[in-house]
């Protein structure tokens, strides 16, 4: 059985980045925070701080698509963000389809204030569920 991994999830947006943390032992995740900074360097400095605090083994980035799975403008931006994370912090990045994560949460009034971080939580939970189905 492989060692448990700490996994940090990202719900990337051009204005906000939701961040969650989880692990492969419990296959659960919790919302951490939302980074809402205009400056890209400041965003990555905030992310670096979280990486130092939580020391994840793996990063998971949500990839938005249209409901039919077709790519759109944000698909490429999210992939670029994930590649930047990998390049800057030398950590592996995996991807998860996020087309329904925000829609699930938008109807819940308690989630709206921290929607992006809760979306990142759903992304991680989806990642853990898909991983367990494939036996990885």
C-alpha cells in the first residue's frame, strides 16, 4: 500500500483562487482559503506560504470545461496556472474535471462567501474518488 499523500487542491480563477487541503489516507478535504490578489507575484507568494505550511506531496488543479467537455478560454488559463505551479515549486500536478463543482455549491447560501475554497474541496474529493476507482 502506498504511503499517504498530502494533496493541495486549486480552483483557479482570474480574480480568485480557491485552495483546499486533503490527504489520500482519509480521502477527505477541507477548505483553506481564497487568494484574491491582482498581482500574479503576490498570488504565488501567498501560495508559496501555504505550501511551506502544509508541505503537500501533490497539487491538484481543476480544469474547467463546457458542460459537454469542450474546452474554453478558462481551460487553457487553468492549465497554464497548473504548469506554473509545477515549474515554480517542483511539485507534481494532476488535473481534475471541474465543470460541476461551482454549480453544486452556488445553491448553498453558507458556501457563497468562500465558494472558491469550497470548490477546491470538491475538486480534491472528486480526485480522491476517481483515484480510488482506478486503484491508484
